[in-house]
């Protein structure tokens, strides 16, 4: 199981910048494009009454002033990344993805 900091570094590499935020407080002033991510679930598999494997599921939200299909494609090329939906709020595009990391 990889750490949250390893995921942060990977997302910064893909974005090409440091605008990656883990569960930012409301007071954080974000610069766009940005990736906001948070822990969504923890998958635990048991075998012989013990933990066999544990995988974290993160929700990634890509936020930008314009639709960013290139960035979405790069994220979807990560193993176990799935696309959920897109919505527009406050004149910003939000693409929601799930990543098992």
C-alpha cells in the first residue's frame, strides 16, 4: 500500500505543478488547474481471519477554468483509475475520478 504523500507526488508530476491539495480547508485559495483529493474508502480483503490486503480509494477532483481532457487522459492511464462524472460550478469545470492506490 502506497502512502498519501506518494500519491501527492505522483499527482504533482502528472499536473506539472504544485496545485495538488489533500482535503484543503475552505480558506485555501486555489490556483487552477488544480487537483483536490481525499480518502473515499479503504478496501480490506481478509483471508484466514486476518487482513490479506488493504487498498485505499481516493476521490480526485480535477478543477479548471476550461475542460482539461489531456490531464484527465493522463490520470485515467494510472492503474485502477476510473471516471465518475463532470459538473460545472462557479464557472469552473470539475471532473471526478476514483483511484485505488
